C-alpha cells in the first residue's frame, strides 16, 4: 500500500511540475494594444531595441499599436517570477507616448529589460502618416505608407513596399 501511495504521490509531483512549468513558460510573453485617434497628418516615431517592427498604412483615422513582449528563454527558465514582473511592468506602462497626432514609441529604459526583453510591434497608421523607425536588432517592414518614411535597423532587414 505504501509503495502505491509513494508512486501516486510521485506522479502527482511530476504532473504539478509539468503543469507549473507550462504556466511559467506562458508567463514569458505578453501583449498590449493601444489605439490613438488622429485628426490630421499623423507622425509616428519608433525606437526599438530588439524585435521586429511592422508599419502598415491603411484607410484609417487612428493609429493602432499591437505589441508582443517576449522575455528571453534563459531568464524565463531561471527566474520566471522576474520574467513575469518585467512583462507586467511593460504592460502597465508601455513605452508609448502621445501628443496630439504624434505617437512616440521608445526603447525600453531599464537596463535589465533592454538585456532580456524583446518587443515586436505591428502598427497600423493612416496612409499619409510620416513614419520614422529605428531598430537596434530586428527587421523593419513599412508598407502602404504614402507619407515620408525613414527606416533603419542596425542588425536586421529593412523593407519598404508601396
């Protein structure tokens, strides 16, 4: 009887460990979305440390910013609580500032976040928006934007399509 109880208990611990690891793995990513209504020519200025930036022009009267936050695998595995706190901190206070028709998305300021966090953006803008994108590490794609476009990446491809 004791052997069966020990095996059952061991199985429960393994199952809890696997389920716990799965939920911890999920804690290593998160997202936020912001919508900014614009009245007139929009200006979007993006500075991103790590992650892909996609800007698409469309027949819209607002700027939509969708961000996917990822904490590196090492931090997620070794300190899942820290990884979750980083994600929650960014979601609570996204690096997005607005001033009228101008939207500024800035790189993360905290050094620990700069080292361990990547944010990929999908940004929908009015077609006539002026767009500036600077990326340290990540591809940049700008399409459908008819306003002024200035895009560069230190270590990633830059693609502009009409």
